[in-house]
C-alpha cells in the first residue's frame, strides 16, 4: 500500500483505518450499540478491501446502505438497504451458536490481562464511579470468534494493572485506541503497533501497566490515499469524530 503524503489526518481517521484493516473479507461482522467509529470502520472495509464481509448491526440491519451515516448506531435509519432485518433475539442466537466471526465492542476500563470492567469502581454498595454496564458484552465476548475493543481515549484510568470487577472477558483479539493497537499474546495485552506521532514514552506514561513489546512494536502504517478518500466519501459529516474533542491536532504522514 502506498502511504498518503502530506495529507492531514487525526485520531478518528487512524483509528477508523486501523479497525477497518482488522476486518477480513467474507466474515460475519457485528457492531454493537453506541459504536459510530466501528460502524464507519466496517463500512470502510467493505468499500476498500473486504466487499464480501457480511455486516450485521445492532439495529438488525444486514449489509446496510444508508444514505448518510449518523452517530446513533441503534437508529432504524441505518437499516436502509438492508438485505434482511434481525431482531435482538436472533442476533444473540447467532452469537450463541458461534456464528459471529468478528465483533466490535466498546469498554470503560481494561487491565493487563484483557479483562473488561464496564460496571463500577470502588465499593459495590457505594461505588465512586458507576459505568453504563456491560450490555451484551459478557455474552458476546466468550462466543464471538474475534473481539476488537475500542476506546477514543487512552490513559491510566482506562488501562489499569488490574480491574477491581470483571464485567466481561473472552476472545479478545485487539484493542484500538488513539495511541496504539494492542493484541492479546500469552494472556497479556501486548503492543501490536504504535500510531504515527505517538512516542513510546507517552504511551508508557498513559498506560497503567508494563507494555510487552513497547520497544520493538512497529509504527501503525498511516492511512493510504485510497483509504482516506473512501473514508471521506462514506463519512462526509465526520461521524467518525463524534466521540472526540472538537479541536484536535492533525498528524501527517511522511
């Protein structure tokens, strides 16, 4: 792939592209609730390199072709062009039979062993922080063949040595953040690649555990001209940036 030169991109673009590259042609891929960035990423993958990927959304749409992408991934508007409509029970039945190849899930907190806490921090009876809960993740993570987690922020409160409460765990493959991509290896989150413009010192300072592979992992390949052009075509309204601060410093390749 030819890297794009002197074209601006930021964290939403590098994350969308990094997640899109994890989508394999022909797989059944599921995107859950409140997941605009993965929705964009799977749509991008189907446009660029994985046209035979079967895309199932939490709204029940299959291979949807909405006229515009929107931040609310549960909206019925995103079922436009769907080849079929699945209800929630049918989606979980597919998951329970091990038929979902790849799923993208959000998270609140994760530890060095890839265990997710989306419930609370502190005393269970009087928590200091209450998260929104695991939703379907406790059922999905053990049954989906590959799970990719994502978070539009990266700091020590999110990436901690050990979570106090395990909401969900299972077949974790990758974790994508604005700073890097982790993979699971030998039971630990290991650095798969570090994004352009992020220093290894900054990554270590913002991660609450020692990172295997910190000194040796490669830099994430920057978006190609083809990927950026397709991304801007399918997402002209910038839905990919919905969970990021409005003001951000773009990175450049080259």
